[in-house]
C-alpha cells in the first residue's frame, strides 16, 4: 500500500526527512566535538614540558669585543643577543604587535576574532591571511614542525593554551622576540638590529623597527639586504598599521614613512676591521671552552682599542697600495664577452663581479668601453663610473691597441678601481702581504693587530704565523749581547770586507757585503748600528761568539732552534714572527723587562660573570727582568740615533725625541721590516710576499715598512706626552757617550767609576774600550 501525498503524513514527509537529517548532522557534529574534546583531553597530558620556555636558555654565540666595548666578531650558528622585555624599546614591541598580533594582550592564546576575520577575508578570494597568534608561533617554533595538518594545528592550539596558563604575556613576548628567526643568521630583534642597521636595539627608530617587524613572516622575502624593495613595501604597510592602531602619532607616521634607512649591505661587517683579532681570539677561547664556545654566549674582551685598530688597518692598507703604485700594472683580473642585449649584459656583469668581491675601498668593476683617454665601467652596485686623466695612469700602457690581448683594458675586462675624492682611478689588488702589531710595553697588551691586507682573501695571520727572516732588525739583540761582553757604544770596529769558511756559517764559505756595497773603515759601534753596517754586526758576533749571541737572544723571547748559532745570525738570517719582534723590542722600551704580548683581557658568560681574567707579566717586576737596565738604556740611546741620523730618519716627521727603532731589509730585499717604540707602545711593521721573492732592488724596510709604522704612531701617540728617559744608576757619560760605570765581571774591561771625566786610570780604561779595533 502506497502513501497518499495528500494525507497529513504524506504532506509533511519531506520536512520530517529534513529534520531527521539535520538532527543526524547535529548528532554527528556533537559526537565529533566530543571525540575531539576527548582526544584533546587525552593529548593534553602528553604535551611536551614547557621547561625550555620557563627556563629559557637559547643558544648564544661567541662575541668578541674591543677593550672599548666595540663588537668586532661573532661566531656560532645562531647570531643572537638575549634581551629582557624591560629592555626592549616600546616602539619595537608595538611594531611587532601591529603586524603579528594586535590583540595579543586580550586573547588567551587563540584569537577567535582574528580567525573569523581571516576566514571572512579568505572567502572573498583575496590574498590568504593567517590568524596565528604570537603564542601559537612560540608553540610552533619550540615544539612543533611547520607541516599544515589538522593534528599539528590541534596540538598548536593546545600548546598555546598551556603556554598562556604557565607564562605571563610579557614572558611570552620576551621569548618570541628573542627566539624568532629574522634572516642573515639573526635570531631575535636585538641581533637583527645590529646586523641590519649596526645599532643597539634601544637606539632604533620607528622606521627601522617597522622594517625589522616585517621579517618574521618571511625572512628571505622581506630581507632589506636581499630584497630592499619588497622589504620597504612591507615596512610602509606596518607603519600604516601602527598609525591606525594609535601606536604612533600622525606626525611620527609621516616622518617614519620618509626616513631613508641605512641598511648594512654586508652583514658580516662590524664596527672596526679586526677580523684577524677576532679569529685569533676565537681560537684561544676554543682551546679553553671547546664546543661550549659557540653556545654559552661567551663575551670575549680583547685588549685592542677601536682607535688603535683603525689607525693600524688604514696605515697598513696605505703602505701596501703605495708599493703597488710604484710597480707595474699587471693587467685586468678577468675577461668576459659582453652580449649586446642590455638585460643579458646586466646578468653577466652581476654574475662575474660576484666572483671578484670588493676589498673595502678597492672595488671591482666591469669595463663597458675603453680608450686611451677614457674608461667607462660599472661596479657591482650598478653604479656607472668614468675614469679619465690621472685616474688612468696606472693602466695607461694597457689601454693602447698595441697592448698584449691578455693584458689589455677593453670591453668585458674586470679591473679594480678606487675613488679619491670624486675622481675614480685604476688600481690593482696587491700580491704582496703585510702585517702590523702594536702592544703596550708595560704589560704586553696588544693595542692593534692587522694580520694581512684583506682577511677575506687571505686568512693567514702574518703577525702570529709568518716565520720570516728579520734581517737588520735583529741586529739590536746582537749589539745588546755585546754590551754584556764588555763592548760599548764607543768601541771601534772596522767596516771592511771579511770572509769566513763553511764551518763558521753552518753552510758554505761566506763573503758578506754591506747593503750598499760601500765600506767606511773604522767606526764606533754606535755609528755601525745607525748606518746598519753588516760588517760591524758580523764582527761583533764573531767576537762575542755565535753561540752566546743565540743564547742571549732567547732572553727576548726568540726560539733558539729558529735562530741557529752561526755568524749569519748577525744579519738576521734566522726566523721570527712580528709578534715575537714586538715583545722583544718592548724589552728595550721598558728598561729591560720581558712582557709577553697577550690579546684577551677577560672572558665572561652571557650574564657578565667573569670566567677567566688575564694575569700579564708586567714591567717593573724584577722577576720579569731579562737584561740589565743599563743595557736597555744604552740600546735605546743607539736606536734613537737610528731615527735621528740613520736609516729611519723619516720618523723625524713625528717630531718626537722619545722614539727609537731599527729598520730591517733581508738579503735580496725579500722582507722589509721596521720595529720601533715610544716608551709606552711598541710597533712592528712587515711587508713581503707569501712565497718569498724580491720586493724590488730599491725597496727597503725604511721605504716600505717604516711609513706604516709612522702612520700608525701619528694617531696612537697624538695625545701621549713626550717621555724623557732617565739615565739609570751605573751609567756615566764621557765626551757625549754613555758607558757602564761598572762593567760585568769577567769581561776583562776595567770599571769606570767616579765622576764623568774619571781619574787618569779610569780614562785609560775608557780609551782601551773605545779605541779597540777588531
């Protein structure tokens, strides 16, 4: 029997079916919700512990600072600087809240209004919006993967709720602002402020805060270094949001919109060129702390100062480039075939110049056109430059059509340029290397250290690792030894040719020569050092004994096995490092005390607790005395004459009577040195090729290394008063020359006691020393 649709039951059948279906759906939803709630209830106890949040200890990098608290290096997978919420500027917090979670202080972990708003927006077909709160982001970053699954989202919601129950809002925001990844290996806004703007977080502007706040969503897409246009677009939107929310005034908004941001395009740069210092400090700290070095947030305070380091860096660079200008141009670094299509040209240039990174002010450029009167080129930044007039001088011979094809400057050539004022000029990257180190003579604290021309091109630290022949700069140690054997600055020595058989040199027969090939006959030992006469030094070492000279030099920190006991030692034929030379010359400067150069003054943990502290040797402590005070005084007196009358007269430009030192040029002009000091600071400059070869027949320590030393000292000694050396007890002056008043026992030389002129017997003894000729 069929139902009659006209009956009451038949008439309401569709409605009943609809109600039944709706009831079933509601039932299913309720069952589903109950299952979800049940599932969540079961899941909640299994949620991870919040210990990593409640006891937040992020990986902190190793940071290296100068003595005046300038950051010079950072090491670790994550660049982070933990900052507490009270120290985060209000403008940074507001910028983040404006774009990430403006209802953060109102919701309980999930922003339901935000979810509905995002759903409504997404339903209209616009760009998809998310509704994750800052708390959810913290949950995700610490405990969950980034996969987009219902299970993961459910866990995220539960975790957000749990976090809100256990941490205050400020604690959650503090964790977020320290943990979030912001590109360039930067974690947290404090580190990002330093990396992108070179500023402490407390010093950033509204415009800079808005730029940083745009990074969490997509650190690569909105990175102002990689994508400046997209980053600025997002920054402008965030500023608009801050204004709409009343976080900033209309006037502040307008000013921030127009502010030109100075983004650090090279995020590896720090406030000072001290890459060799930072790397040496890292190695020293790693020896003590091993793998904890890169995670504990250790702060390493070095002994260098920014002013000294800047002075040394600029002095070394100038000295090396002055050498380059005196020597022939070697031609372009590379060639490429540039297509005619403009878009393709730009891509080829960008790719090729990336292989030739700039070296500070020495910039790589691609030649677009070249003639004997003008070169047009483009730099990696896209700037098109014109080089004319004197700017072409270095490469002039390579602009001719007759120039060799593999050396000619033409379209597609990669050349180096530098800017002097507004004018560009052709230059070249140097092949030679250099080193400079300066240290306190009182305790050995290193004030400046530049281990090479460009750390990014050559990480070999020539200050500490380059074992080179010191040449004539080693002579003062032989002279110092001779004073202990009864010689004096007035001892007469014959500057005449001399020869030795193989047994005396450790090799073959030897007929040494003076650097200039000239011989002047008998002269005082003082004059021999002033004029850097090789024959004088050799005769001195021959008289006192090569073995004694070797043993005596170890008092200054030199290694015996690196400086064999042969007569060639008199000409610095052994091996030393610039750092050793600095420590050795400090002995003459401070009156006879050995101070060991050191770089790290202290190491602290992330909270500032001191973990290790330097305990340097100090001048004035008798336990550190290595030579007689009288000896140091006489050597200082003789080396002052090197500056006044000898091979270092260029240093007179400093207009200081308290400087002393010695030039050094090795055989065949392979190494060039100058080691010198003022009573409070010692400095050593070196120039040479890594693969030793002739620097040029006219290149000397006085012409190459001394100008670097002078340039540094001009700044380092600017406000340092002149210090006159006091004549120590036991030294007398006779006829303008200094002598020991009492000679060391066993030398066979009588004492000179009493007044300066002395008794007839004393005068006779003095003349015996002064007039001895050998």
